[in-house]
């Protein structure tokens, strides 16, 4: 079973994502801030990270940089944000993000993107 780490500071969003992932056959863990997200990453060794950009204790781009430094392969990261700033999308692309979704997003589109990335 593929493991997905959700780093999202809004508990309702994170729990809803976790429930949808479970129903799609994935296991997940949740972190609500950047520092905890990095600790969870080391602890759980996920196959993918769903990463909010605006987080307490650091931002999603800093978290992604640290994950990329620690990961022997290019771990897929999908950024999720409420911001409509087009520069964020470009920064995510420049970092090598596997995906980028603006809130509110269509849950099925996110699940389809996850499946395509993880299952090929």
C-alpha cells in the first residue's frame, strides 16, 4: 500500500484528504505544520507528499527543499494552496513538483493525479 504524507495546517482539509486517500487504497499520515511535517517525513518514509504552501513554522517550499535533500530519488510532491499568486505555480514547477492544485480543488482530480503519479 502506497503511503502519502499530508502536510496541511487546516485540520478539516487534512482529515478530508486522509479519508479520501484511504477510500482510494492509500495509507496516509498528517502533519499540521512544517517542522512536524519534516519529522513525519523521516519517520514514515512516504511515497508521496501533499504539501500546503502556507504553513506554520515554515513554508511548503522550504519543506520541499529539505525533503528533496533527504530523498535519494525525486519524491513526488503535489503542492496545494489557497493562494492565487501565479508566481507560486512557477516556483513549484521550477522545483520539480509533481503537481499543483489551488483550493478549492476537485477532490477526484487530485485523486486521479495521485494515481497517475504513483501507479503510472
